[in-house]
C-alpha cells in the first residue's frame, strides 16, 4: 500500500480515531489529504487571492468544481482550468485526453454547457521522447474534444528542457448556463439519495496520490485513467438534461468516490453501498471501488422521488445509473459492502487535513555575464525558436469551429473569441512565462496577469475573471516554496489592481525531473473578458508601425537570456503601464484606427514583428524611434510589459492620444509589400529562411 501521508499525519488520524485505521480507511484519508485534493501546502496563501466582485456568482468556495461570473442577459460564464501533468508523462495520449474529459465534467457539474476549450502545453526538447510526448498529447486532446463536439479555440505550445521528464498539460474550459440554474457541488440537507452514473473499473487507481508525489520512474500506468469520449458525450448530454432535477452534482475526478462523496456531503455524512456501484470489472475489491478514478462518471444528489426519473434518462442510452446510498445527518462517511463496513470515518477528519506552511527561502540568482551577441545572430536564433513558430500543425488537429460560435480562430490573434448566446463576444487567453518565473516569481506572477490582460485588449476585450494553475516542484524544498509564495503574491496583486476576481484554480506540486530537480516555476493564468464596443478584426497590410509604451533594457528572464545567457536586469512589471496601454489599444480599435496589433511579450519587439514578416511583408524599423533603452539588443528583445505594436494608417492619432493618457507612443517604422526582409536602421536582414522555418518547423520535426 503506497501512501503519501507523512508519519505525523498518520499519527493525527490514529489519535482522532483512537484506533488503527483499516486499509481502506488509510486509502480514503490518503486521497482526501493528498496535495491534489486538499491543497494542504498551498491553502494558507491561496486565501490572499481576490475572489469576490460585483459580477461573481460562484468563486473559490470549498468543494465547488468551477467558478461562475455574470455576463449579462441572465447568463453566467463558468470557468475552470485543470492539468494532467503526471498522467501525460506516463501515457501522453490518455493523460491529455482524460484531462479534457475531466475539465468538461467540471463545467457540466454546474449545469453549464461547455462552449470552448483551451490547451496550454509545455514539453522539453524534441528528441525521440519529446516527439512521442507531443504527438500523443496533441492527438489525445483532439481525440476527446473533437469526439464530444467542443471546440479547442486556443492555447499555447512552449518548448523548454526543464520539461523533458515532466511535461505540463493544462486544459481550460468555458461554459454557459442561466445564472439562476447553476447547480452546486455540495448539499445542505440530509435525506438525499446518492446516484452514480457510469462504470467503475481498474484504471486510475490512486490517481490523486500519484499526482501528489514525484514520478518514480517505475510502472505507474495503472494510475492513469483511460479516455472514452463517446461515453463522455452521453455523460455531458444527459447531465445537462437532468441538471434541473438534482440538488447537487460532482464529477468523479481525483480520488474517485472517496473524494466526490465526502466533498459533496460537505460536513454532513453519507452511507455508500459499494455492491451497488456498476462495475466494468466484476471482481474489483471494495477498497479499489472507493478510490478508482475511472472517467466518464458523475455523482448526483437527488430527492428520493426523482431517482427513477434521473436514471431513466441515462438508461435510454444503455448507460449505467444506480442509487448507491444517501446523505445522512450523522457526520460520518461510511462505505459498506453487502452490509459490512469497509471504511467509516468522521467527515470533519477527512475535510480538515493539517495545513502545511513549509520553510521558505529565496534562492540567489547568479547570472553569468552574457557575451556580446551580434544582432543578426540574435535575430535568427529568436525568430526561429520553436516557441515562436506557427502552431498550425497542432491546432489543425482540433475542430475549432464545431458549434459555429468561434469568431477569432487559433493563430489569428493573441486571444480566442467566441460568440455567446446573448450576442456578446467572449475573449479567452492563457498565459505563463517560465523564464521570468525562474528569475523572479513575484514579478512573474504580476506579469502573466498583465500579459493576459493585454492579450484580451488586442481583440477589444477587458478581463472579467480569471482562473490560475500553480505548477511547481516539491513544496518541502525552501526555494520551491518561496517561488510558490512569491507567484501567489504577484498574481494576487495584479488581479486586485485590474479588479479581476480569481474564481477558481489548481495547484500542482511535485513536478520534477528524474533527478529530483524542480521544473522552472510555471504559474499559469487563464483570463476571460468581454468585448467592449468593436471586435478587432486584425489583418496584416501595409501601414505605419507604432510602438506603445517604454522599452527597458531588461533581458533577464527572457527568451533571449534562455538562449544566450546573461540578460542584465529582470523586467519589473509596472501594472499602470499595462492598464493605460490596453486602454489606448481598445480606444483605437473602437475608433477604427487599428489595422492589426499585438502585445510585446515573448521574443520582444522582434517576436512581435514575426507575424508581419511571415505574411510576405517587409518591415523597416528605425531603432532611434524606439522610446527607452539605448541598447539595440534591449530594443529588439526585451520583454518588459506595458507595450503593444500597432499597425495603423494614422500614427499621429496614437501619439496624440498616448500623450493625453500618460504613456509613450512612437512611430518606429513601416510594413510594406516588398516582402522577405527586416531592415533595422541601415542594415538589412533577409527573412526567407526564417519564414520557411516558421511554417515548416513543427511538421518537419515531428
């Protein structure tokens, strides 16, 4: 029996019970007290995140499966982010596919119809293992999303050797529901029946504990769930059909029945008759039934008189559905098999793990002085880096137009846009920055929120809600824990500044390589926003290039410093600059002054120019017109925030408005149709090989 419980935690359990727990009870506690389910090493600091606001309907409440915000006209947006990092390292196809299935069930557990998926993928170098991981992760996401008819409308794909052994596979989902019809995940009264839909099998045994420890390198395939999107489609459709007939809904995700029943009871008690659980494998033991994480299962709390009505709708599809127990007033969670008690534990014990605040110490960052890098060499290295190439190979495997609500498609802008049933446009974007986080997790936490805010502004949207996913190594290592705390502080500060509530999230610790080295800190945010006024229909054409914002020589924690080392100063996120610059861009969009625009982020100004160059245009830049640092490398590759590149026919309008709003803006050059080159001052850099690499790298490498 492999447990992640510490000896101290085991002593707490023995002391509360006054006896030695049964094997099944140890597994029950292990699941509920796992980092994956309990947030025992993160909850203290997560409480600092702003989670309320005038449009918030449901937020970071205990045991709610997703957050919800009001988007007008009686509708609510339901938002959630999840990951399947460890499973994807072992079985990338099923790990990624079940990540999609799990996030969809989180959304439908609120009674909401899923309308959009995003995937944010981070893998290591593209050696044979890396290629195998990436091919199968993309295939798994497409397999599930395409099969159930939910469009994958955007995401990220990044390559960094820190993820060689431990890829990160984040999936976010947005759903829509009438705000008066949101279904809770928890109950408030005894006497309700517990109804389980779906078969329970051998796959995913102990998955929550597996996700709460480092990968062992041993055969852990049994902890990975198996995806069945066709069963998932039935679960989605019927759950939405019965949502108004039930009192609460829980997805059976991490921890299986153990966690779903305990969290749904929410301090009340429950009796579960395990012999009534529909089994895929006849001889599954009672202990394994409790912790199995077989996918495509939902738990409902139902009034006794409605049980038959609920189950009859599943049986129309020959899908198993059984009454397996009830919610009780006695605050004890009891699992029994043919009348014999298998596990019997107090609810408050299961829901109250000892919280950890580990020693924390900020690591010293010693950066070796970087060599002098010729501009041409730097341009070639940055503009051909895998992080900046076309991702069409990936998103072409996803049906991103199913449902006909996708307005801005993958690759067309910095944010995805979908049309809501009330006619409003919803923008969605996920952002992370492992390079900056490796240098300064606090500045990084602020920066990723600010970048997501800017990305939404590029299509004319303002953020209304976000969810975060905090991905780190072992929290018991002081440097790792300090980075975690710093990232939370940064995200919290930026979210409060922009008045954007954090309505949900996830923490994933123990992401390490085979030698026990932690990944670079990789907190991620997914922001949702609504278009204010006009939707930006970005197109690349001839015109003037205006750079909004000040460029600072802050190259540490950038793609440039990852490639060439050195880097000087770390970018300090000045949130007021992000706000003013975003306001200016949105104003320009609404007044018809923007032909095309992009925020300055990965790859700096050079990276922002790449989409223009790859469309057959040439770009001429005057470096002296880039306001800020005198360093040419800083001008081209700094990734400091608060900046946008705008293609316009009226540069004077932007410079005048910038002056009125309190920010710099300058006309730095032009885009012309005599394609194939980047001209910087008097030096010409041919772009033919860069453009070819942009379109062929991924498909050619895989």
